[in-house]
């Protein structure tokens, strides 16, 4: 068993740039690391945790550990400061932190936080976001030199979180910088002609939000014949245009907002035409009523449910009866890890993927005596309707 030394290093340069953090800090429990990327110079970590009732004004507190067979060593004690409002105790918060490390002959040392993001959802309002650039840690430490290192996060009680890095994760060699990952928003991805679930930027270690077994708990996407999402039926007369709207109704984890959607509307009757566009604040590639489907993304998080994804006009060229138009997953799904009708949340820079349910089918010319379903407008519906006509 090898001996390790621990030392506290004062980063004079960073201290000149950054104000010291308050002595007290809030904390986290039940930390679960979702993904790790990085090198012996910089480490990126995505995590989820629960907030505590500690002094929230002091920041979110946790510790970066270097794991060893003879015990863990502290590399960096972190407190991420933020301004009110603060998350209620027990809230699930999602975090992303980039930490500067330094490997010298003395070993691997913690340096400072390069940048960080914290998000959480309080239903009834938009996704709460806190972020900052260079941030000074409360304390740093050093572990003995090795060829490779393993790391973990610990909560306020020093309890190691789940999903530490793999063994020998930080390999200190010339190729280490290639391990860093570029994080793009859904808007940036779609603007580059990429899907919001593109495997190049959505590796397998980023999982869809549960409960995947009941996606409708996370909201739905459907086609409607009214902009408030209450009309599911329309009379289709040949050569008479019909306006329609594809809307996302938010619920559960999506209630605080979404940034992107991947979906497809089932095929139109043979020979029918369609014209339409996404809203001004969104970009789209693909055809939502085509054989494959489309991706749409918003420049900013949007939570004014129902969220308009596409508005258009159908041009009937033939007679139909009881014809169903159903929203579903892209065909095929861009990323095989997410074979569902899906949205991306507002937890920058991770933009967690959530499977959602399909809205009830929209019916063209329902059969006589058939019950044509309608849905109730929610409290934010009419503000959304007004925006459609500005």
C-alpha cells in the first residue's frame, strides 16, 4: 500500500481575480454523477443531487475526491455561489462543473473552477438557472503522482456519490486533451443540421429522463385544429384549406420548459399538400409531416404551455372519412438510445432528454355519431394564443 501526501495549495493568481466565498455554504446530498469527461488538466462532470436546508446563500457545496486503495484524497472543496430564489430543501438539482487540475512532480492537484451551471425546476415557473465562470474553491489538495487517476464527488457529509469515474480514468499523457467534450445547445445543434439527440453530442452515458415507462407523465406533443390545443377534429372539404398546429403540452419534468423536440406526424392522405413553418423563435430541419420527421429547437428555454412547434395549412385534394393524424417519434429515431417521441429540457449544458407521450389523435371528418375528443386549455393557454397573433 503506497503512502500519499496531502497538501493545501493557495492559488495566488486566481485569488487576485476572484472574491472569496462566504464561510457558510449550502450543500448537497445524494449526489449521482451522470457523466465524466476530461484530462489531467481539466475535468468535466455532470451530476444530480438533492438540496439541503443549509444556508443556501453561501452556495452549493461538494468535494472532488481522488480515489485510492488506501483512502480518498480531497482535490477540491467547492461552493458554487448564487443569488435567490433558492431551491426548496429536497429539490432535485442538476449540475455541470469544469474543474482545473494540475499534474506536477508532486502529484495531481485541484486548482479552481473554470465554469459551472446549476439548474432546477419549480413547477409553475421557468427552469431556474445559475451559472458563472472562474470560481475559487474553498480549499484544494494534492495526491501522490501516478500514471492515471480515478475521481468521485462527495456530498456535504463526506459521503461518496454514486457513479465515480472508471479506474485509471485520468491518463496523464499527450493525448489527454482529446478527451474533452464539446457541449452544444439544441439550438446550436439544429442550426448545424444536427438532431437534438445526435450521437456525436449525446453519448450513451446521458440517459433519457425517467419514468420512460409512462412518458405521458412528462407531457405530450400532438396535432390540433386550434392554437390553444383544444380542438382535435376538423371537417375536411376538397379544395378548402384547414389550419392546424403542432403543440407541446408540458407536464411533470417538462413543466419548467423545453429547448428542443424530435417528432413526426403520421402521413397525410395521398395527394394532399401542406404549407407551414415553425414559430419565429425556433429553427427546424426536416419535415414534420414527411416520411422521416423533424427536429425543432428554441434559442431560449420556453415554458408557456402549450408550446407552438409548427403551424400550417392542409390543402385537401380528395375526400376522406375518419382519417387520423397522430404525432409520434421520428422514423427512425436519430439516436437509438432514445427511440421515443422526445424533448430536451433546459438544464444547460446537458439538456437532458425526456420521452413524452403522443397527444390524442386528430381526426379529419369523424364518422357520424363518433365522439370527437377535445382537451381542456390550461391556465397559460390564452397568453400563448395571444402571442400567435402578435
